[in-house]
């Protein structure tokens, strides 16, 4: 059976090549091999498809689509490193597109190449800050790199764009991590917009209803938008109010980032428009640094105050190896109104970080405070101090 299939494939190739010679407008040999590759895939023979794609490239073609298609087949077969090599060639010869970097990021994540995956997903968001899956996957990479603060920012951005991100949120919450409120900044006069262009009012109303029901803006844009923004999931870039039509500027002026989409009437139909925020990795790094410095200053003040007091019962909420995790626990306690700080014990492999909730005159006072943080989902225990 295998020999018969091989003979049939060779016969088809020869037949097509003969047709190429006889045709008035010669068909490229690479096109023949591409068509054969597609036939192999449709017949459920991916290894034969790989061979045909490689023959298409060996025939002299350097079409980025061949490299991309070959990378997809190799990835599906489990040859992730080879898939990455082929997709790199596609990126080198194709116009820069967000979806190509997205695919490369997923391949690198699957291969465990986390720094490169981080770079690829960041590039996706630089090109298209409306790509919710780009934020989610970036958050997954940052989580695996142990950068929980940045991972939580990426998750919030994905959620603001409409992607829930339940699994990543579950993992961060299990670590005791709190999601930041607004991990973005923007210029007041610059509007980063995404849009869905529709021909009729009934279509616009249907899409608005589907958005209210929780469907992703970017997926509806790709499916329904008749404008050039459809391929990018609706993202049209940044624009100033002065550059917009007057009626658009009047409706959009002052709207905050990630406010609900609005429907606008235009000469070519109807536009569903939403203002979003740009991707700003430098701002994220600055925000993490500032938050950490503020907490360190607060903790230093609290520790000094407690050392000067004569209170005898110490309320704690855990002892940890990881400094950042302990620091995040302190941040949660400070928001609960506790004068919390970190106390370092030991050194080297034996270094630990005690999360001090506060000092109290009596066990009863310490226990009441402990029950308060217990209601917020945090454990506690009380330790009696020796009087000085």
C-alpha cells in the first residue's frame, strides 16, 4: 500500500510538471509542491506535507508563507525547535505583523525559551496593544519567570480588553497576590482606538449586544468589520482629537481608557469605537520599583515605631523564603490598615522573612487583629516577646 501511494504521488508530480512545461504561462515548481503539501495535509499525511514544503523551498522559493505553513506542521508534529527555525525565516522575509510574533511567542513558550517568548509577546503588544491574548500569554511567561508583579499587570490589561484570564488569576491569587488597579498611563490628548466598521444599523446593534454579552472585541472585529482594521482585531492606532471628524471628537473627548465601546454614525455606515491604553513596559518597571520603595519606606517607619514601644505580643502572618512574596503579603496587610513590615532572620540558605502584622499589649488585642486578617483570607499566629 505504501509503495502504491509513493508511485501515485510521483505520478502526480510528473503529471503536473509536464503540464507546467506544456502550459503557455509556466507554473512555478514551488507552487506545485505547495499544492501537494496541502493535499497531504487534507489526506492526514503531515510528514509527506513537510517533505513537499521543503521541496518547495529547495526549488528556489523563499516565500515566507511556505516557512510559516511548514512551521505550523512541524509544531503540530512536536518538532518545536524546527518550527521556531522556520518561523524565524518567515519573520525575516515577511512584513512585520503582530500575529507572526504571537505565533513565535507561543512556540518559544512551548519550547521553554521564556526570555525569547517574553520578547516576542512584548513586540506583539507594541504593534497592537488591543491584542488581549498577547497580554495573557505575556502574563503567563512573567509568572513562570517569577515576576508576579508584572504578571499581574499583564493579566489586568487582558481583563480590561475583555479576556477573563481565569487560570492565571487563580495562580496569582493562590500566591496571595493582589491585582493592581490601573497598570497603564496615557497622554490626555492622544487616543489609542480600536474600531469595528459596519454597513447597517442593525449589524451595529447586533455587535454591540454581543459585546455586552461578553464576546471579545477583537474577534468580532475580525468576523464583522468591513474596514482595514479587521485583520488587527480592530486596532487602528493612535490619533489626536484634532485629527478626528468633529462629531467623533465631541463624542470621544474625555472618555477614559477601557470605557465601554460606543457606536458612532459615519458616512460609510457605523463605527463601534473603544479607547484603550498603549503598552508601556518601561512604565510597568517604574511602577513596580516605586511601589517597592514606598513599601520599604513604610516598613522602616513601622519597624522603628514598634521597636520604641513596650508591647509584648507579636502578631505574624507567615515566614517565607521568597522576599517578593513576603513583600506582597505586607502590602496586603498595609491596605487592611495594619502597621505591617518585614523582619529578616538568618542568612544565606537559611534566610527567612517574617511578616510582622503588629505589636500588642495583650494577647486578646493581638487575637482580635488576627481574626480581622483571617477574614481577608490570611493566616496568622501570635508570639509572646520577652520584655526588655
